[in-house]
């Protein structure tokens, strides 16, 4: 179990560094377009937090009985949808970020992290018991 926790910590740190680097590049590219950069920043942080929360739920699900694992996976799915809807509504209501940048970058970041999550599960790198 400690090996799984260290793997998750390493994956989370690498993901944080990669996301921060990508957002720093976006800042220098979009330095004249602050609302566009804010949309990218919000979506990057939101998807990174989704990814880390999903890894923590997988830790909890790995300890659970096979019947209740689906409960944890459904919980994280509905929690992601609720948080994303609240963030999109807040950004749309207060108009402090460009919605086009937010939606497009959210789709890109979410797809990248979802593929990483599927890859880690497929390769049995997370919480695989021999």
C-alpha cells in the first residue's frame, strides 16, 4: 500500500509540474488577453484537482469490497459533474474569464487526464493486488 501511495504522489507531482508549465506558457502567449488566460488557468486547475481527487477515490475503492467499488466510481463521476457545473455557472455569471477558452481548454485537459487515468488502470500501476 505504501508503494501505491508513493506512486500516486509521484504521478500527482509530475502532473502538477506539467500543468503549471503549460499554464506558464499560456500566460506568456496570452499576456495581452487576461480573460483568455484566466479561462485556461481555471480549467487547468479544475481538471488537475479532479484528477487528484479521482486518485484518492481509487485509493479508497481499492480497500473496498468488489460490490461497493462501483459506488465510489459513480460518486466521483457525479461529484466531477456537479463541481464542473458550479464552476462554469460561476464563471459565466461573473464574466471574469472567457468562456470559449475555458470550455476548450477544459475539454483538452479533461481528455488528457482521463487518458492518463485509463492508462494507469490498464497498466495496473495503481492499486493492483497480486
